[in-house]
């Protein structure tokens, strides 16, 4: 790599450079001014992420950098904006949390920024080495933020469990990658695709593919690699759980799409059957296991497992409609999930205690009708009831699956979403028809803003969804 | 060739003998020291095959970091090694069986494996011949140029690990006495010494 190509590479990866340098500066500010600077560092982190988002939008050029290890195109920019938006909202949610739980330290926003940097690098990865390193950067930061409340046994347990299982999945991913490298001699995605043909793929390569997919399925918490999800969601502090539910899933989905649509494109039949299986298993488990949950964070964890299953339907379809359906699904799911977590963060009693049971929502329609209305809309949307946003998300991925002749998958998906309706509607019933036992304190301004916006999004999707759909379609066109 | 063979047998013999001593030494500190000896001899074997970079990394990482960490753990944690050893003897036959199976598998895999010439041709960054460029030079050629991106991300991963370790373990205790050098230097006889008249026959 000569000096000119290096400078061109640095220019192409300008958003990541700004984010990395910004994270180091924020760390310095925090270290030198101590824990009283949490508010400043959080505010500056939000500004930094917004600035990086602007760079992605306005300075985005297509191309590859660092000898093919990094790539940028419409798909990459779409996913990066989604991940950045998820991180920004999660940081904003943490502001109010800090006010009521003074235990937050300045490292928290810094680690969130570094995790976001890892996600952006993951989304841009065009080589299995950069994929692995950026995945580790993101995961390591997430393990720490899961355990950030180190005086709470639950939070520590969540962090430890996430770390041990995450390390195991990284091992599987690396083993798979070493097999893929051994049987193709290449690490770049397009070079791997060039070295593969559908007829002459070796058995070792299929083993590699299975291990790689297993490692990534862990990151998106798809069945049978979902065991960590409910415990980590329940144990981690709620703003951290909100963060986990959106941005990291977007980044992991992006690398899954990159892998199957670029690197393993020639062996579509091999990965398609794996994805169909984990998709069906995730949808079914997400629908059935959530029924008995009484803790709303655990319920959201099972709901996220199910939703990842629906998103995988689009990837398994393996066509352009499928990819654009997945992108749309991830965008809509992120909005719904962050909105729901804003409502969960607002579940705080008058004495400042946070509650997490589904029964605690009883009679919310009398005590806080606006929040009850928004949460009802979000639950209807998560269940996929028209004309809310969640219905269109499911509609597009199922249409893509039907087009790819995966009729069984589409039918099973629709059936499991019917089963899933039960527990979403149960929450609605608790809010509107049960008697109130207690009253929540008034939600903080930023929580009201976030759940208000997400409520408006799901109800007004018919009006505002056009440009989003067009952007997702343009992004999916980078592969075909 | 004769000298090389002599050194090979020397290193190999000491490596196996000291590996045996690792598990049979009575004192756990001796075990760790024998482990270090094993690493040194393995590094010697790497040197003989021309992999000098791997040899040095083995010394730096395993002897410099991992073995020293082991030593710390052995010395600082109060583990009853005598009790562990009597248990370990019970499992010796099973361990020996697994060891034999592993050895056979290694012999089959290494004896039967070949590098497919097509794949060797397609290698992402081919290794230059040893006569042209040594290992360390060949790695240095690509590590800071072709792979500078990976190198930098690895640096960020280490930074996150460091922040994480500090966040999760550092506790600022308030009730411990710390050295305050400026306060010590600013002491004068007036502030530090007080003269007390003690009457004879009485204590203070």
C-alpha cells in the first residue's frame, strides 16, 4: 500500500476516523475532570454521533479502501445511519436514567461510542479479518456496559454470562473463518466468492460456513444461540438493554447480509437451508416462550428473538426484495423497540423505584393515557397489525420469501406471528382493562419525546414510509 | 546437518523431559519454572525450522507474560496442590488414553495432509522464500502497510479492554491513608513537634 492509496483510504473512512479520535478525546475529558463530567461527556457523545451521521450522509462516496478490507456503498451508509440512530437514542435514554440512578460513570458514554465505532467498522467490513476485529471491538465494549452497574448482582451476572457465551461464539466464528480461509486461500469477501463455485465446493468449506453462521447467529440472538438474551436483557441496566435491542442487531445483520450476498453468493443452497432453519426456530421460540413471561424486559428479549427470525426470512429469500425487506424491517423494528424501551424506562414509581413487571402496567390508561396509547400502538405494531409500521415490515419480507419459492417459511412465519399476538395483546389488556394499583411518576422529557416520536412513526408509516422504502431499495441494489 | 540434528535432539529431549517434570514436580513453583524451560526449548525448535519470529513471540508472550502470570497465581492464591495431585493420579489412565488418541490424530492429520497447489497459488499474501526474506522482515513488510487497518483496530480493541478492566474493578476507597508529598515537605518543626513537660514519676 503506497502513501497515496493510504491517504485515499483514510479519506474514504473519514466518519470512522472522526469517531475514533472523538472517542479518545471524550475519554480524556472524562479522565481529567472525573465523574462529575458524566453529563458533559454524554452530551458531547450525542453531538459526536450526530456529526458522524452527517459525515456519512454528506461525505459518503462509494469504493473500497485499505487493500479491500473496507467498503462503502449505499447499503453500508443505510446501515451505518441506522446503527448511529440507535446509539444516539440509547444515549439520550441514558441521560434521564443517570438523573435517577447516580451510579452512572463517564466511561459509559465513551464505551457506547467505541461500541458504535465497532458497529460502523463491522458494517463496512469487506474482509474476514476486519469483520472479526470490528466484531470483537463492538462485543468487548458491550460486555463491559452490560456489567456497568457493578454493585448489582444481576448486572454483573448479565455481563459475565454475555462475556463467556460471547467468547465461545467468537471462537466458533474464528474456527469457521480459518476453515474458509484454508479452503479458499483468501480473506476478502469478493475474492472468496471468486474462489468458490456451486458444484465444486469442498466439505471443509461447508463446515466453515456453518461455524461462521453459528457465530453470527449468536450475535443476532437467533435460535439455537439465543440462550444469553433473556438473562442479559433482564440483568443489564434498562438503557443498556435498549441499546442492545437495536444498534448491535443492525450491525450483525449487516455482516450476515454481506457474507451471504457477497462472499458465499455462489453456494446459495448451502446457506439458504441453514438460514431457513434458524429463522423458523427463532420465530417459533419467540412466539411461544414469551407467553409465560411476567418481566417486561424478558418479554422484550423473546420478542427480539422472534423479530430477528422474521428479519432472517428476508435474508433467506436471497433476492433483492428480500434484502430491501430486511433493511426496512430492521429500521422499523429499531424504532418500535427503542420506543417500547422508552416506555419501560418511564415505569418508575413515585418513590423513584423502577419496576419491570407486566402487572405493574395495570390501569395505565387511567394514570397516564398518553403513554398507554403509545405503548398500545407499539404493541400492535410489534404484533404486526395493519395499518401500523410493523405490518409492512413483515409484509415485505414474507412477499420476498414467497417470490423465492419459500412458501413453507412464509406460512410458518405468518402462523407464528399470530401466536405472538397473544402476549402483545395481553399487555394492552393489562393497561386498559385491569385496575390500577399504583401510579408512575411523571416521565422525563426526553422519554416522552422518544416514545412520542416512535408512536407517531408507527401510526404515520403509511404517509412517511415512502422515502424510507425507497432508501432501503436503493441500498439493496448495491448487491444486485 | 550434523550440528542441526544434534541441536534438534537436544531441544526435543529437554522439551519432553521438562514437560514431564511440569506435571510430576511436587512444588507448583517448580512446575511453572519447568514450563518456562519447555517454552524455551520449543522456541529453539522453531528457530531450527527457520521460524525465528514465532520463536521470539513464544518467548515474549508465553515466558514474559503468561508464565509470569502463572507464577503470580501460584504464589498468591492458596491452592492446595497436594490434594489436587492425589485426585489427578486417579484420572491418569483416562488422561493417557486421551493423550494417545490426540497423538494418533495429529500423526494422521499431519502425515496425510497436503496443501492443494491451486489454493496455495491463490493465497492472499504469499510468503516469500526464506532465502529472499526472513520471516520477521516478511511480516514487517505487510503488517504496517497492507494490514495497517487491522493493526489499528486491534489497538482499539486493547484500549476497550483496558477501559473495561478499569471500569469494572477500580474502586476509590476513601478510608485509606495515602502519601501526600507536598504535605510532608511543608512540615516544619512547629507543626510537627510539640514539647510536653512530663512530671517525674508519671507517664504521658
